[in-house]
């Protein structure tokens, strides 16, 4: 399922969005394990290094 994810890189105070194909329901990504997976997916999709960030909205597309 495709999700539109809004995320903020706190160190840069930059908010962006990315569309990712994720396997689980949005609630899963609120868990520590899900958050780590989401960080890796955003990092590879956006080709950036995420050290501190917060996830805004996860919306089904």
C-alpha cells in the first residue's frame, strides 16, 4: 500500500513529503520497531541521512 508521509528533519527545520510503498498499517510505524523501519525507508528514498526527525502524517494514497 502506498503512503504519503510528511516528515520533518529537526536539525534542518525542513519539512518534506515522500510517497513510500509500505507493508503495514499506519499505526505500526508508531512503534519503536516500525519507526526504525520507516527511518530507513525515508532515508533511502530521499537519499539522505536521518539523525533526528519527526514523522508528521501518514496518509493512505
